[in-house]
């Protein structure tokens, strides 16, 4: 039997994300297709898969991976060195003066104002990261110490020999000895200085107060956070960072490097799962670099979605139900005073337009529901703003979010990596300051450190991140009966507190909409088109939460194997047999890869996620 | 139709990020406080049934996001509001100073018929925090409220559940009163305000 079993599927993934050499032709699309159906939770696969989908690692040029990873990490350490600084004498003096002054408004000096503005940014980030994924204890835990990164190396450790720790994974970068970055907690010290005290108590736990207080007494007590590591801890080692502090640094550095975007609430929700996936990798040589790697993945994601975070592109006046079904727009226009002005400059990329796309899609796939909601005046802003802007992170538990993102990333890989740049060139262009940064004219350039800028507007296809729209649409149609029956208030509550659903079924439904293509324009000859005929049903079976693992996996396999070659051959000729229950499934072409599957057993696991009760 | 209608009040909660809007709303609706609320993205929606002067009223409360970036959403949320609660943190003077712009922004975007008399309520939250941290005195806050047309003022703690019920009861009462006033002066049914379905005369032409 030619079915791809769970173990084989994992093995295949392991090859795709780990093999030293792959034949270049059409492998990336095969890989994307597999990711759509869900990346295995097996250790270490997803993180590399995401790196590939988001263009962090060049899919085709594996020899460069170690160098790429190392270079980028060093770039990040450079940012930490340059941008994360302890409070200056001047800042401390300002704070002290402010403390003495009983009425803060009495006399303001411009320096203080500038300082306050800067610290307001920091404070906002600080407030939000503390509350990232609060259902998990993970972010409150210390970052395990590792000598592989200057961000995590205990301060008392001597330079470590290069290959001491890393073993196993051949694609892991060679490790280097690192001196700890002494100032990496400087940002937190600044917050302590600014805020005077700390409602949460967390800052004082591991932070700058110690420097003032002297450190002798705490040599034993503070090690609690870091746990491992040799050597008698001496003063600078005040326990490691907590995970939420690591993402705080990332967000601050991102905001500094991209002043046109800055920090917007919700960015922490997007960064959280990225960081989580990287930082829970059991392999130390990867885990130790979760912070720099997450920074780059986050930057890549923001290059796709940055327009959702830019206020002047919001164009929220215009989200509405499509003209198609609402000829009399007057009543809707009246919902938004600013409509007249904004509509003329309707922005094609901001969050408002994305919500419009959702409504257009809904009008197409479920006109009745569309019209019903319209009559009840349920504006898409009331629910889909959050869905779309923070990529469903608020609506689903983390494992589901991660599963949804597998598909979202597989889709946007087309924008980010593109079909034509599967080889090496791609990488440099995203690292360097390239011309695309100016495309939408909003990303600023920081002269000092303008290395990693979000380059927006350079999407290769017209309808970026279409799958996000498709998925949001599936969320709506999946509760259509309740929506049709409910009144305004019930509807909003339902959509805002989205009921638990089988997330694979949702992805499957979204996939159905996805292969329909975007609302207008020429038929795309793309990924969706290619495989729609051959494996649409197979995908749905796979995605619709098969109770039997074998079934799910064999369906996934047929997606994989019905891939380009097969699909192209079948296109337009006949319904491929794979669609029929029990029909013979195409054989997976083992010759594609450098190693046979038989030799790469990855342990048997169920291929699809469990169904929710 | 209007007579038998169940009263539905739309309430908007505004104020800087972190002043405790979400906490207040959850304290009021669910009698709960948690330090785990995430930052609000967009706006959250909750409802609560209340009895005001022997009338059963459904409050639809929109808890909005505080960060400035989200203010462009106001257009969608403010319109048709019956009452607006302006929240600040008594331990954060900046959040108090921003009340002016929150109020202006609301009036601009909601465009109520009678902006002079639109019912606001001001809430100074987090009074449970130790006195030494307090940055805005009651006197100063009340002076501001006075100056803006005698806005009712409450000092609350979402954490301890202090004064929350009272503040929201006043919100309900004043929005009802406002509604009554409007009814008094208009002999034509208000097209925007309450039951969305019935009001959209213009959408009658909607086919497909
Ligand atoms: N001590 C104290 N803390 C409070 C009180 N109300 C809220 N907080 C805390 O203040 C922080 C912010 O509370 P939220 O309710 O999320 O603030 P918000 O106004 O909704 O913030 P945004 O959603 O960002 O606009 C949280 O840590 C709360 O626990 C209070 O009455 N007393
Ligand atoms: Mg809130």
C-alpha cells in the first residue's frame, strides 16, 4: 500500500526541513502544500518549517543555513548592544528631580517630556508583554541559561568552547563562545527608574535595584531562576531573564528599528506564539537562540501584515457589506461620518480593506448570511478587526493558533518567499535595506541601525494573505445557523467569544474558500488552482478531523503526492481517482529525496490533531 | 412599536490604555477581578440586564481599546451611543489629562444630537492603591467634571469592587433619561438608535 504513514510523513518533513540537499524543482511548493495540511508537532520540525515559509532560511540553499543563522543572530546581538541600554545619568537625574517635585505638571522641561514619551513606549510594551498568553505559565518562567548565546549565558561563565554543547542536528549552526551582553537588561533598569516602583513585583525580582543595593547577599537566592549552570554565581548574575522579558526586548528593538510602525498593542500576541514555538524546542542549539530567531520571524510576519498596524491606513470608515448586496449604501455610510473623505482615498492594504475583503468573500460564499448580518448592522469591525489584526490569537487556544498559522504561513510564503526565489538570493534582500521599504512609504529608516526594516507593499501577488481572509470567512460560516437565528447582541457575543471548534474542520472549510480564489480578478494559476482538482477532497478529508490517523495521513499523503506533477497532469482531464473513497492513491515519489523514507523512521504519530470533544 | 420596546442602552467606555476599563466592566458584569486581562484589541462587547426605575433595561457595553492607534475605530463604535464613561487612573496624571481629548474625540465621532447635554460619566479608577501614589486629587477631578457641564464623578476600584455598581447604575439611569428627553423633543422615531433592523428605512431597496 502506497499510503504515507504518520511516521513517513514526519520523516518527509524532517527531510524537507533538515536535509542537506534537495533537488530544487518544485520541492518548495510540495513543502508548502504539506504545511497547509498541518506541520507535525514532532520536536524541532515546525520551527524550521516556519523559518522556511517565512523566508528566514533559504529553502534551496541548505549549505548556507549555518552561516545565515549565525549572521542574523549576530546582527540581533548588535541591536541589543546598541539599543538596549541602561538608564543614563541624565535620565536618572531627571527621575530624581521629578521625584522631588511634588506636582509633576508644575514645570516641565523638554528633556523630561522627551524622556516621558520614550518611556511611554517602553511602558506600553511592558504592560502588554506581562500579559502575553496568560493562560500559560511559560512566559513567567526563566529563560534557561545556555552558553550558546550571549543573551542567556550566565555572567560568570568563561568563554565556552565551540562545539561543547551542540550535537546531533547537522543543520544546527556551529556554536561560538559568547561573552554575556552586559547591558541586556538595561531596558528593564530604565523602567524601574522611570516607574519608581513596581506594582507587579517582578521587576525588583531580577532587576536593576540590585545594582544599587549591592549584591553580596543574593548570590544564592537569585540563582533560583536559572537553575543550571556551573560556577559560583557572583554579582552580575541576577538570575536570567524571564521569557516575557525576552519578548519585551524584541518588541522594543523592533519599534526602534521601525519608527513608522513603532509598537502597537497586539504585536505581543503575534510574537508570543512565534517565540513560544522556538523557545520550547528541546534542542539547546536552537532553543538558546529563540530570541534572535523570533525577532527575525516576527519581522518577516510584520512585513506581510504591517499595514494592519498603521493607523492612517485603517480606513475603518469603509468596512461594510459589499455593494453587491447593499445597493443603498446611504444607511451604511451614515454609520461612519468619515466615510465621505476616506472612501475617496480608500486604502488597498490597511485593516479596513482587509475587513472589506472578508465581507466580499462572505457575500460570495454565503449571500444569505451576509445579507442577514448586514440587516442586523453587524459591522465587521465589531469582531473581525481583532481576528485579522492579531491573526486569530485571541480566539483560539495556543495549539489551535499554531495549527492555523501553519496554513497561514504556507499561504503567505507565496508573498514572502515567492515562487521564483526559492534559491539563495532571496535571503540577502530581506536582510538588507532594499528598495521595497519605500513602497508604501511608511516604514521609517533608522540611520544608526537600519538593517532590519519591515519592507511592506512588495507583495508578489495581488491578494496577499488570502488565507487569513478565507479562514475568517470559515469562522463565520461555521456558526451560520446561530448567527442567522440570533439578534445583534447574541451575534456579537458569539463572534467575539468564538465557540470551540474543530480547528482542522475550520482550516478545511477555509481551504475550500481558498481554492475559489479572491473575489475578483483573473483566475490565478497558483497553488490552490494547481491542486484543487486532484486533492481538494483529499485535503478536506485530511483536515476534517479524521478519527483514524491512518486515514488522515493517507489523505495528507495524497495531497503531497498528487502534487505538482500529478496535479498538472490531471488538470482539466478527469477527476483524479484519489478523490474517490477507496480508490488507489498516488504513490509518493520517494526518489524526490536524497534519502529513502524507510531509513528515516520518525516514530509513529497521529498525523492530524485530535478532535475537540 | 416604540412603547412596547425593550430598552436597549449602548454604553461606550473610553480612556487610556491600562486605566482599568476591562477590569471595571468585568467587575460590573461578572463580579470578577483578574490581573490577567489582556490588552483590549479593538473593542469587547458585554451586556447586562438592569432594573432602572422599575424598567428592565439591557445595557450593551463596549469596552474599547485605550491605545491611540485604535481611535480610528471609534467611528464604528461610538455612533448611536446613549452614554459614555470616561475612565482614568487616579495614580496616573496623564490618563487624567487625556480625558479632554477622549471627550472631544467621542463627541466628534459619535456626533450626538445634543452634544452639550450628552450624558458622560467620569470614573477615577484604582483608588485601592496606596494614597502616596495618587496623582490626581478628587478635588481636581471634580473641578474638571464641573467645568464640562456637571458630569457625574465616581471613584472606583475594579479590584476591590468599590463603587463600580453605583457608577454603572448612574450610567444606566442617565442614558435612559437622555433617551426620554430625546423622545420628548422628537415626534419622529429616532432612526439610528435602537433596534437596528427597524430603523434602516433606506435599506428597503436591498435586494439579492
Ligand atoms: N490596583 C488596581 N489595579 C487595577 C484596577 N483595575 C485594573 N487594574 C490593573 O490595571 C491593569 C490594566 O487593566 P485593564 O482593565 O486591562 O486596563 P484597560 O483600561 O482595559 O486597558 P486597555 O485594554 O489596554 O485599554 C491590569 O493589570 C489590572 O489588573 C484597580 O481598580 N486597582
Ligand atoms: Mg481593556
